[in-house]
C-alpha cells in the first residue's frame, strides 16, 4: 500500500477509509541547518502507541528526502524506503525516533515544503508539504508541540510559537500549542520588521510584527492596522483571544495561494499584505484587510480546533471565510460586501458546481488534496454557515459557537462534530441540513405566486441537477428570506425567513389588502439559482423601491441580463426602461456611491454565457462581447450630457484614504470615467493619468485608456515608473490582457510571456497574464482556438515546475461544454494534449481527467 502508485493509476483517497494513526506524537524537536542546496533537518520525535487505533503500522510520510541516518531509542535502524515515505519495525511502547535528512530548498520550484523565494527561506506545509521537510505522520489528526532550532547565517530566523534562545548563528522557538504538521512554518532571511503591540481583553501583551524585504517597510502600516482590528473584533464578536506572546506575519513574493495561517507565524503572498496608496488599489486594500483577518481568525477556527482529515477542510475554511465576511461587513458596508460575495460566488463557484469539477462542500474522494482548495469548499462552505445562522438565529448561533470552542478546543474535528454542536445547543434536527455538505450542485429554485381574497401564496419548487458521481439529489433545507412590498413601495411584510424543506412547498401570507410585490431571496439568503417569470416593470419597481439593498441590486442585475440576452438572441436594442432606471440611479445622490457603482457594473460576459447555456442557447462569445459594448456605448451616449458633471461631482478630494466611503466614491467615479471615455476621446482619462497621485485612479485611468486603444504612451510611462515594483508590474501585465480587444487578446498575452519581466516561476506573474487571458471571455474563446492553445502551452511548461498552480489554472477550461462544437473540439484537443504529457503531475492529471470526464 505504501509503494508509489504507477503514474498511470494514481491512488485515490476516500473519506470512508478514515482510520486513526497507530501512534500518538508526544513531542517534536527539529533542528534546521540551513544551506540553499543542502539543508539538513534533524528530527527527534516521541511516539507512543495510540490505544484508539486499529493497528500499529509505523508509516511516516516523506517525499524527495535524502535520509542520512535514523535511530530508534538511540540505536541505528534501517527503515524500508518508498517514494511516499518509510516503514520500520518499532517497539510496542513509547519510543524516540530520530532522523537526519537532507533537502534542497533552492531546487524547490513547487513552492511546497521548504523553498527559497528571492534568497529567503520559507515554508508552505498545508496540506501535505511537511513530508517534503522530514519523515513524519503528515496528517492533521496527529498533533504535537514543536520545538525548533534554526542554524544559519540569516539575519532573521523565525518559526512557530514563542521565541526561545537566540545567538550568533542560531535561533530557537517553542510552540506550546499542540498542532498538526501542516501548521508548521519556518522563515529565514534578510528581513526587516514593522513592529507593534496588542493588549488582549484579559490584559496579555502581544508583540506583533510584519516582516518584509528591505524596501517594503513603508507598505506594512495598513496590514498592521487590519491585524489589530481583527484581534479586537474576534474578542468582541466571538470572545476569542490570542494565545501566544508574539504574532508574526511574513510577506513572500513566491507563493501559490493568498496566505497561510501557520501557528503564530502567518505567511502571506506579498500581494495580500503589502499596501501603499501609491502602489495598491482600493480593491487591494479591501482584500488585504480581509485576508489578514481570515488568517488571524484561523487561530481559533483551524488551529485551536483543526480538521480530522482533509475531507473536513470546509470545517475550518467555510467557517473562517464566513467569519472574515462578517468582519468586512462590520468594517465596511454590509450590503456592499454581500453583493460582492454573490458576484464572486456566481463567477467562481457556480461554474464549478455546474460543471465537471462539481464536488460536495465536503468531498468524499481525492487524488491530490491541493485540488480541493476550491470555491466550493471555501465560498459555498461559508454560505452553508450563513444559512445555518439564518435558520437558528443570531443568538443560537453564538451559543453554538461557544459550545464548539469549549467542547472541541485542542481537537481535530469533523463536520459531524460541528453539526452536533448545533443540534445539542438548539435541539434542532439537522439531518437534512447535512445535505448541503454531502450533495454537490447548485439548487434551482423556481417560484410562482397567486393572490386571492387577501391571501398571497408563494409556491417554490427546488431541483438540483445531477453532478459527476451523484445522480440523485435530495431536497435541501433552504432558508428563503422574503419581504412583501405594496405598490407604493411600502413594506407590508418585513423580511421573513421561509424554511423550505420539500421539493415543492407553498407559503401563505394572509390579510393583505392588495396584491403585493414580492422581494424573494433577500440578502441572497441561500446559494441557489432563483428563477421567476416576471415582468420588466416589476423588476424596475424593485430596482427603484426594494428596501433590501441586495435585492434592489439583484433586480437591476436581472434587467441587465434580460436585456443582454435579448440583444444576443433576438438582435434587440438595449432595453430602454433599464437604461432609464440606470440613469436615474446613477444621479441619485441619496444612494451609497459604492452601491451605485455596483449597479453600474455590468454582468460579466462569462455570466451571460452561462445564463444563455442555462436556457439551452449555445453562447457565442463574440456576440456577447458586442452586446456588452453596444450596451455600454448606448448608456454613455444617453448620459452624455451629465457625464462630465457626474465625473466632477464624484471625484474624491483630499489625501488618499483606503476607507469604504472614499473607495466607494472612487469606484463610482471610475465607472463614470469608463463611460465618459467612450464619448470624450479619452481626454478625461488621459488627464487623470497625468495627475494621478494614487494607484486606484492611476490604474483606472490606464485601464480606460488601454480599452480605448489610446494608452500606448501611458502604458510605457507606467512601465518606466513601476518596473522595479513586482506587485505593480503584475497589474501592468494583467491590464494589457484584460483590456485587449478579443481578437488581440491571445496575441497580447503571448507577447507578454516573452517580455523580459515575465517569469513562469512566480505564480503572481503567471496568473497576471494567463489568469487575465482566461477572464477576457471573448478573447480567451477566440474561434481560432489561439487562446486555448496558448494556455495549454503555458500549462505544459509550468507543470514540471509548479504542479499546484498549473492544476489550479486548468479550471479555465472547466466550462467547455457550454460552447459550440467547434470550440469544444478545440478545447478538447488542448486538454488531451496536456493529459498526454509524459510525467504529468498528479495534480494536473487529476484536474484534466475530471474536466474531460
Ligand atoms: N489555509 C490557507 C488559507 O485558507 C490556504 C492554504 C492552501 N494551500 C494549499 N497548498 N492548497 O488561508
Ligand atoms: Zn483559510
């Protein structure tokens, strides 16, 4: 069983096969002798037989390790080595395992385990990277305290927990909290810190640091404020305090994901922590604040209480995403955050849930767990928590959370444990609710209404289409928040949560004097696709009057989609009623500017393609793009008289502040500039570029100019100004691809892959170009297949270096079944070309195989 699976038949792991490890780990001592190509790792681990385990098979994971020596209770042993680890005969009582291994951080381009980024050592161990550092039972249910000694010449050498002894050439750390190996971290390099302090609710003084490369010191202040706000918020809202003497954050340039919650030593992709007004946009600031919060919140939801196995990933990720969303809603605007999250869920999770990669929030099988850090596990996982909270109510939710922390602190848990806490504390039976965790696919909810004798009836039907490996779907518990308005816009029934549990179900509202206008699925109360046959008049009414901001926005979104679809399928003109509604909204100064900016943001072309496919129409990416252009052009022309005035009136005065108010106003101003650029020969955009004193307005101006194909000089100027700033250069790369006319996009992207500053080894840079191409819908889906071909070429080049990022980028091809036979065939050709690559990674092989299935 421990032999490496032949590359044609990768091993599949199943939830149902869970068994505890045969041993418990009582303590871990590690010594690192750092050298870029020959780092030595010495481990000393106390094992004891695990009375709860079915067998005592001693298997330690280990990959790409050179075993120098190993001992049990001080005596040399000769274990049996395989590609995935080692086995060894061990005593029937507690014993000490010691090993010395050699690893090569310099050669580690996969960015998993111990690797080097710009001359600095760092680690990424989640999910299964620790086995590339030393031999160990690398599974989250094996928890232990860690003591670490780092030997090297680096100025700063960090690990988890509290600092211990430190001297010339070494630094020691001790983490008193038992943790799984995936939370281990080590960083060493020429770093400088931005220090601060925090005093916890119970008066404990905590040292805080953000560690960065020299030169980045001026980009730490915002992240530090976000950290302190997160610490305060978690105390106030969840009653959770920090539990070590220090909290360190490190910024790393080469990182596969956003960030990592290692105990006491969070490691961040530099794009997710470094911020300054000159180099970061408002969107960057908001995202940084959210990710700092997310990683910090993991200290309780993830670290103090972790996952029994990786199938339970949503236990920590769904909950922590939910918590960071609550935090952002509290720090900024709750309705705006909710709308942003719905846009994001529909853009990333719905395609996953409705395609070949669909999997339950708690998956039941995987080949490579890194492929399951998905929008479904994270974002749908967070939606599931939101539904649970809506069903039990706020108070019961926080009571259940208190019980969760009390009952499971220090444990590695399952979704069953989580659900049980809610059942025990509320007395509710949540058996049916668990379907949200076990059954994949986005439920379709249709609704019909009737009014008779003062009684208004809403009748809902739910169905979930089959997903790979799951033909049958049971009805889910769906909380449907509903409000009723009367024709003058007053609310006659305030928001009420209807609890749908059956395939078909009616709900009655009595004593109404007139037929009401329903506002359904308020605040996006469930991650479902709601369909309702209704008139454009009613949608326009809700867009003007709904008291629920989410549904007010949603009504506009529905109008936008309907108009766009009519343009594509019937050659209709942009809907006049919708254009009128937009014009009055954009001028309505009583409305939050951020909200107006969202209403003015058109649905993405990919979203229109999906909507068409849902109606059985094969989407034509070029036609969808043309409709989007025509619509925007018409809106700009209709508004032409007021655009210059609106542009001036929404300009933010004074020094740059990244707060929600100013950011919202800048977002609206940016939407208006985009429209204005369509009618003023790009004059205003050029002027804004000239005078820009922050990245938000500079970036917006350049985007408008490039889109108008009038930005060559400014693009050059931008390049010269920022060529030494990696994060700003990522924007420069991405913008050119994102704004390119469809027929030019693949060529622009291809040329950029040959630019001297392009490097396939840096995930941010790779994503800047290839991610932007995959998101330029009509560009990526050029009929000649050049977009697909370029992506496949790049993925084939990246796979041997970095399987994780390669596999993740394959998702760009997951929607292939939407398109016409010609495009399908071209995508299939590329998928098969990737699959045929000799020595293809397990990561990419699994993704491509699932997409092809
Ligand atoms: N736990 C991290 C977070 O959510 C993500 C780490 C994912 N890493 C990976 N290799 N899949 O913040
Ligand atoms: Zn997380």
